[in-house]
């Protein structure tokens, strides 16, 4: 077992204890957080849609489902309180609109879409690509960045035309608005697609950690949401039972846009013949029962083999895994490996996150761009196509744009 896996396992217990302590402070911390709307929306999807939400004040709750043309399919009410749960007898075969909230207070709208097929791995024709590294639940900063960069307007509508936006993993943990960030991206995908643009979510190590029950970096608000519902936070993103969990399973571990290749950590000594093969393996493993036991001390050999469990540990938590690799940011001696990978996938640029720096940077004479920051969601990377290459820029929270000069 490699050092990273050992450390992850060692701290799982600490994480669970921390979550309990955080929930113990829920009453004290609650007033500073907003739990309404998509801040705490949790939808489980099995034979039916089970919808949970919170309201600011104790009141009867309401939830309604509509078709895309506005016809009411079903409506539910709940007993007065702040915690609400209803079930709709539907498996979400078609796009629906959910209205939910309080009968005497705020009402919110969230579009729901059928389960997606695995996203493609290769895209072409993008003149500009906006890249955000580890957001870590910083919703307000994320919205400020995207607004000042001209990606969305004040009503969160897509205004970036045919541009692409890449969220390069690690939306989860540390910050206190993870659930809200995820529902925002879930909605932004469709808004972009309808306008001719594209939104990509590339999985990072913290997505894997949360879904596989490693909760040691969970923020207090997110911990309180799950505890209020009486479920594990990981259950809110269960890869086969939760709506957002199933949505995450459809997302790739690596993508390529034009001549740029994107991975959360980085790609080195890559054993797969294609990005599609790697992404298919990612989705397959995420839905396998061994995935939910990766933080255990030993596998459940009655449900699957030890070999399956160990294969997944290496795939997701190995030090050279694209979800964890840090070499291109920490070292400047890996040009042969970088050139081999770029040639393998006919690319000119490798964009990574995962390893935080003070600012966005471009390294290896313009062949590697970094997008993770010590202060999450305070800058984004903008790649503007110029011939077969991209010119890199960074945009800060004030909307200031500056070129990024490559270093050796």
C-alpha cells in the first residue's frame, strides 16, 4: 500500500470524529449559514425521487414537479417544520422542473434531468477555455469570478457564447457551500449547451474521497446538512443512489479540448490506450461495490475479490494516479515524461490543478498550466486559441486580466 493510501485510511476515523464535533456545534454556527434552496437540496433516486430540503423558519413545506412544458405532474406538502422530505413516484426518465420551499416563505426552482451517459473525452473547435482549479465550496467567489470573466450574468445565465468552461475537480470539502456549488454547475451545463457553449466537470481526488466515505475535510455547514437529515454526508453523493452522485459518475477523469489535455493531478506513465478507456474504467469502478469500501482496512471478500479492491486502490489513490499526481507542479525535471504524454495524445498543453500555488502559472516552457490556488476560487485561467496553441491569461476577482508568462 502506498503512503498516500495509508494516510487517507489513517485519517478517516479522525474525519468522522471531526464531523461529529462539528455537528455538535450546529446550533451555535447555524445562524451564519443559509440552508434554503439548493444550499441543502438532497435528492435520492431509486424507484422514486426522494427530495429533502430545509427552510429558514418552521412552516409547512411544499414541493411540485412539472413537465418541461409547464404541466403539473405532482404536488406534495409537509408538516410544519424546518426539515422536509417528500417522495415522488417517478424515475426521472424525462427532464422535469422541481419547485420546492415553504408554503409561507421562499420557493425555489431546480430543473432535473435524466441520468446522463458518460461524457465525451475529446472536444474540438473551442476558441476560448475558462479553467477553474479546486473551488472547494467557495460559491460566492466562484460566482464573482465567472461574472467578472463574462461567463455568466447577474442572474446566473450563461453569456459566454461558444466558450468552454472546465471545472478541474475538487469542488468538495473545506468550504461551506459545496452542495450549492454542485447544483449551480449541474444547472449551468444545460444553459451553456443551449447557447452553444460547454461546461466540463473533471473529477478530482476530493470527489472520490467524499463518495468513498473519507470526510476528514468536510466543512461545518455541509456536515450539519447531512446530520440534520440523519444520513452520512457520503450518502448525499452515493454513486448509485443519489441524484448528484449519479451525475458525478457520468463525469470524466481526463478530457482533451483541441490540443490541451486536462486532468486534476496530472498524467504520467499512462497505461491506457485512450482517454475514453480511462474514463470508462473510472465510471465502472465508481459504481462497483468495492469503491465504497476503499477506506476500510480490508476488503469484503464475500461481495468482491481482494484483487478488485486492490486494483481500485491503485487506480484511484496511487501516487501516479491522474487524480493525485503532483510531479509537474513540484518538479521541473520531468520534461521527457511530459513530452511522451503530450505526444501520446497529440497535445501541446497539459492543464492541472490539485497542487496549490499563490497564483496561476505556466511551466515547462508553456507546456503545463496550473490552476489550483492557495486561496481557492480567487483566479481563473483563460486559454485563448492562437493557431494550434493557446495563449494563457488569468482573471482575478476584480475582473482584471493579465497574461501569464511561461517559466522553464
